[in-house]
């Protein structure tokens, strides 16, 4: 498995547009902030504060944090295996 990645501003816009075309209905406003180690998008729907990853292997979303603040706290504590 690869290490998770964060995107610079131009990349997250491009990745958001790319994944919006392949994510299921209900994710038309998904904003990608990174990829998990398996290449799945990590981000949030603009109408919700939950940070999720959409796993294409099992076909569903996993809530990894209830808010962006919680997501950053988990990342800083290295609970998400994400490196800055």
C-alpha cells in the first residue's frame, strides 16, 4: 500500500473535478483533499462537514472524521497514516 498524499491547490481542484465524474450520485460537490494509500479520494461533500474516503474496492464511503478540525488532529497524531 502507498503512503497517503495531500494535494497543492491546483491539484485538489483537478482531482475534485476528476472524481466528481466517477463517484456515485450524491457526490456531485465532493472536494478532494487527498488520496488514501490505495488511491481512493479523501475529502468532503460541500453540504456536509464529515471527512470521508470513498473506497472503490468495497463501493462505499467511510467516515474518517466528523469535521476538518478532527481530521487535522488525527493527521497530526498520525492516526490516519498521513504525512505532511
